[in-house]
C-alpha cells in the first residue's frame, strides 16, 4: 500500500461520505478518488512515469491534493512551489528538480510567463483552473477525457518511494530540496492521530498554504488518512477563516503564529463562535505566549507544535490538557520518534541544559535532493540535526529557545533572541519584534531589537528597554531599539534575520 491508495480505500469502504470541500465544490470519497484516477491516467498519457517530477505553482484547492495523490499512485514525485517567491527563485527550484510538467494557478500567470523558456525540461504547462494562457490545457477539461478506473502501474510503488520534494525556505543561501517519502507522510499522519485522537468524524480546515509542510501534512493529509472531512480555504483571509470555522463546524486548524495574530486582530474575532474547535496548532515559528493566552481566554486550546520540513513535519506537541500547565513548551515528542538534546560533540545532555535538538524516526526525510554531503552532515550518526536550540525539562517536555545560528554571545554569555522577543511581545503596544546581535566594542556583541508598533500606538526605545528591566538578565536586554513598519518574513512566518541585519546593522 502507498499513500495514493488512501483515496481508493476510502472510496471502496464508504463511497458516499463527504471527503473534500473547497469553495462551492464538495466531493464524496468516490468522487474525489475518481478525479485522482483521471489525473493519474492523464499523466500516464503524457509519458510521465515513476521517478519523474511534476511541479505545482498552486493556490490551495482540491486540485493540489488530486495532483499529490495521483503522483503517489504512480510513484511520480511532486514538487510544490512557494508562490510568494520571485521568478528567479522559482527558476532555481525548477532547474534543480527538473520537472517534466508544471501545473499553475491562473493567479500566478505573470510569474509563469517569466519562467517560460528558462526551464526547457518542462514539456507542458497546465492551468489548474480556467483563466490560464489560451494554449495551455485547462486541468478540469484535460482530465475529463480519461477513465475513473484505477490506473495500471508498472512495478510496485511503496512507502519507501519519494513522494514530493519540498524546498526549504532558504533564509541563507540557496534553498535545499528535502525529499519526503510516502512513508514519511503516512507515519506523520499516524503520529498526529495517536497524539490528538482524531477520528473519521473530524473536520479539518486547511488555510495555511499547501506548498508549506504545515499546511499539507500537519493539516490536510492526516485528516484524509483517518477518513475525516477536509475544508480547504484557497487563500488565507482572517475574517473569512473565522466564518469558515463557524459554518463548517471545524475541529482543528494548523497555522503559523502570524495567521493567528491576524485572526485575533479582525473585528469578527470578538463575536466568532469557536465552540466546535477542539484545538488550534501553531508551528513554523516560535509562538508568543501572549498570543496563546489570547486564545485560551476565548476558550480555545492553543497547542504549540514543533515541526520541520525534514520531519514531514511533526516533531512534538502538547496534548490539550497540558496546554496551560506547560504554556510555551513545544511539548513531548511524537509517539513514533526519538528526540535528544545534545552538546557540540553530539553527546546527550541532562534535563535543563541547553543544546541542539536531534531526531530519528520513520517520519524523518530521506535526503536533500542531489546534495549528498549536506545530507550526510545533517544526518550524521543516524540522527537528524535540526539546528534548533532548546532543552528538556525534568518531565521530558521540550522547550525551544532559538536557532543555533541566531544565537549571539554578549559578555561571554549566550543570548537566544527568541527569549528576548517573547518578553517584548508582552508589551501591549508591540505588534512584531525581531532581535539580533550586533558588534559591540565592550561586550563583543549586544542586542538590537527591531520593533513594529501596533497601528495607532506610539512607543519609544526607552519604554521598550524599561519594560525589559527585571524580566531579563541585564546582558540579555538589547542595547539598541529601532522601529519599523513591518518585519521581513518567509512564507512560513519566520523573521528573515539576514534581511534585518543587512538593513539595520
């Protein structure tokens, strides 16, 4: 069995039950699997076979998942692409992964136009919905000519086969393509089901972009694996998200912290009915405690999840009953995953000692695409080295502090920016903050905080520094505060410290 078999199995067992909804379109299990089969046969007719790559520059939609499952049935590797990237960045990904076919949403027609002719390996461009270039095939019309019967596949496609290549955000240098296997996806789904106890009655909402590992595999694939109903929002809009939660009686949603921040700021938040929500999961970036507390006051359990592209993505999470007692923790490791905190010599550290988080388990990625040296370094000793710094407490809960590369040393003491940011976030006037180290003649390095005030509010650097007094050790308090209108972020919500340094240091 492979991941592509999920849709066929559910269609066989319960064909008339609801499966996927996107906008005004709803599909039963049979209808969804029929579309997956039509696409698989259409791909075969184009000569696409096991091991080939097909890319997608796509907004959220049922079509994205149909492509994923059709490729999974055939052993074809999907390459989801971040539509927020510039054309030259996407060109690099296409040249690196060498897909034979590109699916695109008409919203990104200008970007696709800039890519044409620069990646000759792409045989054909297919518009996911009406509105593409006239000479490109339109997805729905194209697949309608093919049979809904299960495709005949030469050779066996197993859980060991690559399923998709997801490129990391590339905050420094070129992005790397993490190769995730079908088994990685299935074990991640199992981990989520074990942790949260979701059943086929579950209703999941996918608002985060499906090109991101959180939107795809912390939200969509576990729901479909367990046989739940998936509601897809094409593009995130905080007001519309709240309305969807009410209308569809949504039980869970994955989002990056900035999404939940935007939801809490819109007028609809105060009156939104969130009584159907079992939990929200935040991942992709550290989540401020103040934000978690806002949702707890609303009666919603807000779980701090920790995940990575390379782990498909689940690493750790808090169960609902632990959310308040361990507020701010990343929780305990997933059931089918081993986790350690190690020193610079890769030796395990005792509780409360800071080190790098390393992992091993069936959801850990296969390799970085065509980068054997980088793969060997990241997976040395049989453990994936995350580059994230944290510690385990006496009960085995993981507390993340910062990225290893973002740490700076002030007066001989390690300073982790996320710890400082968490304090400044508690100021009611602060919307966003990013902290980094700058050269200092006295201390070697000292902190600088880039602060974005909330709309209509004023704030001075002295007020920020005074707020930190007594809440942080003196060496952790920034020496400089500057103000900005917004912070540069990746698609996953992580602050681009490299861009901050270039602008403010």
